[in-house]
């Protein structure tokens, strides 16, 4: 049996070179042309067939390595977008490289296994999240499992993320002089403020795991004029899509009530792509944790309560998926993501070691699934049951 706990030296160097190259060439979402091409070229070097401009996204791609007929399809998701000013302060230079490395390592060690190894390059995670589009347009319909891990300062099991919808309320009134013709005006800002007040009262009736938070984007131009336009934007979040839809409906009713009270006309739209909640497949996560330990990873903590939203949630509603965290920092360091300090940790020795270990562990997880139809059946059974209440 092949020992998959180590990468071959050439692949080790290629992966580190890829991560460093992407670090040195930070690109914002949907502008990751150099980064995406670097991933594609490395995958092609190791025998993958690559489709660029995947599903119409210029910096997206899908790479496949197929062996034999039948078998499981294991996918690894790669992110490689950077942040404004901070560059790779979220470590996506490491993140995407781990996924590409895991796929290559698995392809090199398939042995008697048959199946498909897939890498899907998913642009713009920091903004509109390509996984939302990809999940909606069938990118994961033929995938059995999807794996992605995120650099951090500790090892943490995959848990939950919150479902989110981004709502924009535009209130249309009628402008008038605030003194000489006030009776002729319809105050759009009044409608907006009434909406905020109604939502504030609504919060006491929501589950603690639901969140509604917003801002006024436009509230008028002069203090002596009754505003004819006001715009508010809200994020609505919840642990499940079912409850999110319930909360969303009530928030929209708050806006309708505010508009009716002020006599304004209301438009409702989504101003960003919404994320579904992440439904972690615990069976799949258990396999990865076992393989983490095989490559020398200890001090793995349970998943913590959801603290945000991510486009991986949309993937997890189509196929079994996980999104754990792994440390790229030295013991005692706890630099948070989206900082310059975190960005610099991606170049240090602990990050290099984490890259190799996680590429191995994720590849080993794919091999376990390909080698055991029973294991894959358990993963899928859990997925089907979870979707009943997602």
C-alpha cells in the first residue's frame, strides 16, 4: 500500500512555488487571471484535463483526472482571490494550493481505484462568491463529495455557517419644501426610519441565532427638503434556509408597513448573491480528522457556533461538503484573517508544513471514499437526511 502521508519532493516544491507566486500577484475577485492560470498550468502538468472560463466565469476553471469507468467523484474547491489593500490577508494563496495539491496527490496514488478527481476553481469568494452560481448551474450535480479547508490559527472541525440574504429597500416619496409646502410632500425617509423601528421591535421575537442588521444608504440631500428617495440595505441571517425565509418575510413586511404608514412606494430587491447555510457532513469530516491525525495533526477542536456566511453553504445543499480550518501559524500565534500579519504567515515555515500536511490529509480522505462504496453510501445517507431540515 502506498504511503500517502508524504508528498513527492517535486510536488512539494511545485505547490510551494504556486502559493508564493499567487501571494506575489494578489488579484481581486473576478480579476484572478494570473492565479487561475497558474493553477491550471500546474494541474495540466500532472495530467489533468482543464476547462477554463468555466460556466462563463473568466477566472473560473474545472480540472479533471479520470481513471477507469465508474467509481466516486471527489472534488476539491480552490479559492485564490485577494483582498483590497491587504492582498492575501485571508490566505487564499495557501487555500487554493492545498486543494490543487490534494487533487494531484490523490491522482498520483489512485492505485487500483477508479473514479474522477476534480478541482473546481471558484473565483471571488470575498465578494459575490462563484460557488453560488456554480451550485445553481449544475457544477456539483455530478460530484459525490466536495472538500475545502481554510487557513487559520488553529485546527477546527467543519461546522455551520449562516444562511444570508441581502435585501435593499428603496422608498419613493414626493419632494417638497419642508416649511412652505410640507403638506404636499411624501417623506421617503420617514418610511425608511419606520422600517428600522419595526425591525428593531421584531428582533425580540427572533431566535437568538437569527440576525438582521442594516444601514441607510440614501436619506435625502437637504434638511429643508422632504426627501423623495430613501434607500436601506439589510443582511438577514439564520441557521437554516427554512427559518431564513420566515425571517425574511417578516422583515419585508416591516418595510411594507413603513412604506404604507408614510404613503411611500416600496421596491424590494436582493443587492448581493445570497449564501445558503453550510450543512457539514459529519461522516466526511470524521474521515478527514482521522487523516489529519495520521499526518501528525493534533489539538483539533470541535466546530464553534456559526459566526458568518460563506458560499460553500450553497455547495453543501447540492452534495456532501466540509469546510474545516487548519493552522498555518506557529504555536502561540493567533493572527486573525484579513490582516497584514496573517498575510505574512502564509510565507513562513509553519504554513509550508501545513500546506503539505493538509494536501496529504485531504487526498487520503478522497482515497478512502474511492476505496469504500459503503463509506460513500453512509456519507450520502447523512446528506439526504440533513437536507430534510436544512
